[in-house]
C-alpha cells in the first residue's frame, strides 16, 4: 500500500502560513522550504517458524456437594500435573490460570432456581518449546482426565529480532518507492524528514481447541508448526529535490 502526498514548495507554504493566526502557526510542524515533501506508507514483513507452544488444560468436575466437587477436581488435576512433569515440562512452565467453584441450578417454570450440585474448574497454562511434543502432550492431558483443553497456541518465544527484520524491510521498501516517485517526477531523494511506526502484526497463532475429552480421543495427535509472518507498518516522509 502506498500513500503519496506531494506538497507545494516555498511560495505556497509561506503563503499558507502567513494566512493563519499566530496561535495556529505556532503548532504547525516545521516544513522545509527548499524541496518537495513525499509521504510513503509501507509494510515490512519476515517469517519465522514458531518455537513456543502454549496449551490451556482444564479439569471440570461436578458433584452433589461443593467439597466433593473440589476433591474430585483436585485429584484429577494432580494426575494431570504429575503426567506433565513426567513428560519433561519444567516447573516454571506450569502455571495455574484460574480456579472456580459454582453452584449448578435446576430451573423450572414459575419456580425459583434450585441448587442441584456444584461444578469445580481448575485451569492450567502449559508452556513448552519443543513443538514436536505438542501432539503427545495433548494426548497425555486427555488420558489423565483434562476435559477442557484449548491449544496449542504456536508463537515465538522472542519476537524482537523478527520485528526488527520487519522494520528494516519496511524502511527499504519505503525508500525504494520514494526513489521511484522521485525519478518519475524528475527529482532525487535528498533525505528522510520523519519516520512513524504504525500497527504491528505479531506472529500469528495456530489455535486448536476442544471442550470435551472426545475432541482429542484419538492417539498420536499431530501438530505442525509451519511458518508465521511478522509484519509492521511504517510511514516515512522524504524530502525530494
């Protein structure tokens, strides 16, 4: 996408500024009076293979009493955590994200709701860097009783280097387009006056989710990382002479 603005040179700029009240002139950005200004918008991008996977693994249980629902939930989650540790997931990559206990109601026409039991939920965030383990970990979670699973979300552990590559690509594209317009107008690119960074599009994620154990009932689940694009938008103001 290219946005082009050719602004008039010294005479028009001076006349416009002179016609404004003093307060308005004070806040106008300083513009060069010895050339033509060109604004170019460009998008730069790069690709990376995801190197970080995150899975939300939850256990949801329901029982007649709150204590029973929590006890069942705690026992099943303990099995899930033990299996993850055995699979090589580090302690720093296991984090409880939510624990809840809620009454379950029966609703009947023209009758107040009646509590029939309680539902306990425990959600765990699992993080690991070996994407190839994703399928095996999903299968392990299901076997151990996780029944509310979302993921894996495949992303980048450290995206800064990729973002810098995208920035470099964006500036190179902006300059190449500025050179093209300058040649077409019989001018040359003198220098850059300003650079502003717009929206970033970080590494996109693959998201696979399921709310029941049957969603991952088959063994040997395969997860392929593929490539993800990182992109950024910049606006660059050039001075042409």
